[in-house]
C-alpha cells in the first residue's frame, strides 16, 4: 500500500476533497487524524472508518486560530507519536461580490481561513517534521491560484498566496528531509462547489464551463494525487504546484 505505517493529518477532512483524502489514506495504510470545525461529520467519518478496521481519529480544529492549530498538532503527536504527512486542505469559497462591494470582514474571513491557516499549519507542522528530519506536506490551492476569478477576489488572492507559501516552505526546507507541494484542483463535485453554484448564476456558469472535459472532477481524483505526493513514490518532488484540472487553466 502507498502509505503503510505513515501518520497523516487532513484539515477540512470532514467533507469533499478532505474526506476523500481521509478515505484513501486509511485504505492505503495510514493512520489519519481528521481536523475540522464540523464535529458531527468529522466524528461520523472517523467512526465509520474505524468500524471498517482502519485507524482514524477526529479532532475539532479551527485552522484560522493558532491555539487551535497547536492543539491539533499536539493531538496528532499524542495519538501517533509522529507526523509523516499533512494535507492543509480546509477552505471556504466566501462571499461573491465585486471588489468595490466586498466588505473587509468578508475579505478577512476568506484570507484567514484559506491563507493564514496554511501559514499556521505549516509553521507548526514544520517544527515537528524538522525534529523528525522527514515529512511531506501538501497544501490545497486551486486553479484560482493561477487565474482570475471575477467576483471572488478574496478566494483567488488567498489561493495565489497558498502557492507562494508552498514554494517558500519548500525552498526553506531543501535539506531538512521535508517536501512541500501544492495541488490545484479544478472544479470538483463537493459541497463547497455546490454552495457556490447555488449562490450565483454567473459563478455556476463559470464552474460548469470550466470543466473542459465535460464533467466536474470527483473528490477522489484529487485525493489520488495528494496521496501520491505524500508517499515515498514522490521522494524527489518538492516545491511543485500540480494542476489536477483536465487542462482547464491551459487556455
Ligand atoms: N471543490 C472544488 O472545486 C475546489 C477547487 C479548487 C480548490 N478547492 C479547495 O479544496 C479545499 C477543499 O474544498 P472542498 O470543495 O472539499 O470543500 P468542502 O466545503 O466540501 O470541505 C471543506 C471542509 O473544510 C472545513 N473547514 C472550513 N473552515 C474550516 C476551519 N476554519 N477550520 C477547519 N476546517 C474548516 C469544512 O467544515 C469542510 O469540512 C478548499 O481549500 C478549496 O478551496 C476546491
């Protein structure tokens, strides 16, 4: 199996792409800590996977809050004694509005949850991984990390920022044994995308048009690439930003 014996943390692991990562990582032999603000869904997923014989736990964590992130990392170490893989995936779409109408509060919320969270997670994951002299981190950005998304400025800016953070973290860790990469999913069939499509007809059209192969990605199709990056099969891959979007941003 791809991840036998590894311990992994998945933020936003209760739903969508994070949930697919949790399911795949456990199937591939990892022990997985789900960290999410959605206590009910996260605990239910852990219970389901444990009943199938996998090793999986849930902890409540708000990744935009440093104390909560520190407690999440401490929980992973308490459970598994080490942290081999971290998937910094939690995120939100945020308000849909033009920049001149966007409130500072809406901007700040998206930046806190999508970007500051990745800084906080990296900060505390890297401390642990440096002491182990090994680890693999995958940050979940987006196609919106490379291109403009009209009326979703905070989202696009935060996802561009995730790429900058990922490359910087990889560069700071060239000789520590820690790899850091980013995944840029295309439009993927998750509750977040459904909520964005329900909010605004223009966004719905943009999302459906963006699926150039005629369908949205399934969460598991994104998770497969994240699992590979976390595994030893990607042992010479760091500082990469990999689009999993069926050529959407190639236009
Ligand atoms: N679905 C897509 O099309 C798509 C495309 C590109 C990038 N992404 C990115 O993939 C990631 C996952 O998105 P998804 O579509 O699976 O969304 P989702 O809404 O299905 O899942 C996101 C999860 O993050 C959790 N979360 C939200 N705020 C949190 C916080 N402060 N602390 C901890 N957990 C929190 C939610 O409770 C939820 O379980 C996000 O970063 C998103 O931006 C998604």
